[in-house]
């Protein structure tokens, strides 16, 4: 296969499909999404069979438990994919939305119209549900999509792609609206990220190495987040039970996800009351604790793995049952630690103090900042966006979970009636 020619053809087809999609009515886009959701449910046995091929290959290739968890499909996860598509279908269509209409002294009327970005290339690892999520969000927001999943999920992604293609064709849209790259050749990625003639933006989803590589080599704009070093700070005015519940959920609900807590910060004033019972719960999940000197002292009797944290630990996304713990003097020291080591993804404070919660929200500069809630809520579905295409830690052009509006831009529109500039 000539990779350059293959990718050029995909790009040309995507550009043509984007033109068709830009004039497609909302009702037809919604009909496609609902049809794909139905086809995913109907194809559950096939999807699981194909996914099992990927899981078996992953085990043989030495993928760790966290990556295998991200790769796995089951009935619940397939149902969640379908629910995500249905939720996106129920959301307002941002395309064509006009805002800020106002008259100028000259008599012209000026406003802004929301428009699709065009063609979006999405590069992702492990999670096959991204294939459905990304396709749905791009379709509803009027964008054609070129999807490149990881080689470890090739069978799963192609099976999901079949449902997408069948859904598009049954409702009368070109199948090229969503194209899933069929080759695992890495050169395909190099071509995709250097085709500004055909691709308007790249969204990479995966490990820090992948995203750094894409960002460094792309000649197409990139919406990215490098990693998810998320923090929970337990304040000296926290409710103890809330603090334990939130910190436990933020770490152990799922390990291999970017919104899992990686560092726990605890105010010195409450550390001796909070850490021992919390550590007991972590021990039941066999979570390894990497602790500062003060937390090591407090947790001296911990039954699980307890080691001294290195400086590198504060800057590490584990995606595993490992947690860094640091005791801090107060909220100011917690915010300073977050400012130095955060990846800009999600941070949470547990406190009953209104002033401390306001300070935390004002001074912590991340894409999601939470009060008395688990970092696991940093998710497009939980935010009511439908499935998300990713979580951006950039500040331009979109930040946080990227849903429909994040996949559009705005253009100025001007209405006159023979007006000429004097």
C-alpha cells in the first residue's frame, strides 16, 4: 500500500464529505446517530468477539492491566457508547447558531454564526469507545472525521466503524463522513498530521509520548492535553467523611483514566485524622502509597506498600494503583504545589469553608476546578456534553472536555441594505 496516496485519498474524500455535511439538516444528523446507536447494540456479540481478539493480542504483547482495562469492551461499555450517541442526538445543534446580533452606528447589523471546523483528524490509543464518541461528536457538529486508532484495538475499531458506515448509508449520508484508517502503519499518522490542505485540526488522545510527538511534528493545528496529573486537596476545614469518600473514589474508581487523582494533598491540621482511615481503604484495593516524610510518619502502620516519594513522583501520571501523598501546611501551600506540578487537567478541594473554596477556584489554573466532588466527574458525558472528543488543557481555542461547541468556530456575519462605508 502506498501510504501517501492512501491518506491523500482519505483527505480528499473527507473534504468532499465535509461540504455535504455542512448543509445537512439537524434531523438527518440525529437520525444517523440514533441508527448507529441501534446498530452498536445489535452488534454487541460481534463487537465483543472482535474485542477479545485485541485483548488476547494485548496480553501476549505484555500490555499492563490499566491498558487492558482501557481496551476492554463489554455489554455495559457498549451500552454506554450507544447512550453517548443518543445523548448527542438530543443536544442542540450548534451549527448555524447566530449570536450577538447588534446594529452599528453605520446602520449595518453584525453578529456571529457558529460553523464547523471542517475535517478533524483524531489519533488515539487503546480505547475503542473513542471511535464511536469521536465519530458522533464530529458528525453532529458538522465535521468530517478521519480516525486513527491504535494497532492494539484494530479489530474493535473496525467492527465499530462498520456500524458507523452502515448507519451513514442507511440514512443517506456519504460513508466518507467518518473514515477509520485501516492500516496500522505508523507512516499514516505522519501523513495525517501534515495534510493542512485536507485536515483542519488534529485531536490526539493517548499517552504523553504520543501527544508530544504529534504536537512536535504536526503542520495542522492540534487540540491536546499531555497528561492528567490531577490533585485532590483535603482542607483543614473539610468534612472528614466527604474527604475520605472523595479521595477514595478519585483514585480507585478507575485507574487507567486521565481524570483519576494522582496526588493527594492534605492539610497538616487534619492529616492525622484523615490519612489513617483513608489508607485503610486504599489498602483494601492494594494501592501503593508514595509519601512525603510527614505522611510516612503518620502512616507508619500501613499494611500495604508504603515508600518515600521522590521529586519525580509529584510529576508522574501513574494510571495505576499508585498514589502520591503530601501533607501541606495550608491551602496556600496546596495551591503552590498544584501550580508547580499540575498538568492543567482537573483539581479538587474538599472543604466546608466558603472562602477557601472561592480562593481555590480563583487561584488554581486548570481546565476543571472542583469543590467537594471527585475528579472523576471531569468528563464530557458527566458535564452534559454527550460523549467527549477529549479534554483539552490548552487555552486556545477550547479548554476542558471538548464537546460539540468545542468542535466549531465562529464567523462574523454582516447584514446591510445597500450600505456603503463613508
